[in-house]
C-alpha cells in the first residue's frame, strides 16, 4: 500500500512548514507550496529532501492548475489537502483601500477555494480537507476585521462542504489558531517597537499566558488528517490557549 499524500499550501514557513515536517515523520508523501523566493529557498534546504517544494502564488489560478497537474503526474491521487496559505494586514477599517482588501480576499479566500476546486478530482474517497481560519473569525481581534473576514469566508464553507463531500467520505474541517509564534505579524509592515508591544499585550490576554507554537497547531492538523478523526467533519477546532474566552 502506497504512502498517503498531502498538499500543504503556505507550507514553506510557520504552521505549514511544521505540519509538513510532522506529516513526513508519520509516513506521508508531502508537497508544500509558497510564493516568497526567500522562504521557498530556505524551506528547500531545511525540509527533508523527500518533501516537494513548489512555487505557487495563491492568487494565481494558473499556478494552482500547475500544482494540481504536478501532483497528478507525480502521485496520481491526494489524501490530505491542508489549505493554509494566508496573509495578515492589520489596521482599522477606515485605513483599508481597495488594493489591500483585494489582496486579502485573493490570497486568503479565493486562492484557497480554487485550490480545493482543482484538487477535488484528485482527492481520494475518505480523504481530509483542512482549512486554516484563525480565532479572529469567531472571537474578534482589534484591527483584524478585514483579515478575519477574508479567513472567515473559509469557515462559512466548512459545514456545506462537509455535507456535499460526505457521500465520498471526504471530511472537511477547520483549525483556528490563536496567537502563534510564526513570524507572520513581522510581515505586516508594523515597526519593530509596535510589533513588540503588540506581542506583549497579546500574550497577556491569553489565559495560558503565552503564544502557541507551530508544532502545536500541526499536531491538531495531523489529527484531523488521520483516521483517528474519522468521525469528525464540519467542525472548527480552536487552538488558542483560551484566547477570547473572556474579555
């Protein structure tokens, strides 16, 4: 019996990279995508050589089709689809222009939707689809409304997709990380002093008193991908150290 195959979008850093490493350890054939040349090069060096690292811009349907074709040629089928690629653009609503709004929607929602759309014919019956959403979609983050909305659109897909794909026994779930030390906020454009202040304030609001780690989120993703979660579909698993439970 051949090893199961997993595609991870946004898999060259942070949660995606940690998940790629964990699934590889557990016997999966893994393909990761990313669009930043620096993180792609770093991932290609750091990840086990058996993990395929592909360049793909989440906004590009042409790139999505190319990745799908490559998976079909290399592996034939796909067992796990972890739709993890995403960006963060913090700021109050009045600060957003159309270009930034479109960028968030194109990467966080449109790109993930069409990756699923293209990969569905490759997904094995009994497979698993997992979205990364984030606690902002359900518990709120000051300055995170537009980012949360672009991710929350994925969460709105989950129940209906779970019903639609149930005849094929394909399970559809979401994982919503709370504050996790991935470096994604460093890409937001905020100055270092503001980032440090935001990190301190955020950790103070987490009941467990710290940021999560990418590996901790990866463990939940690996569970949802596994047969151990064979009776879980249409759900959103929050992994946030209790963040957002109380004001």
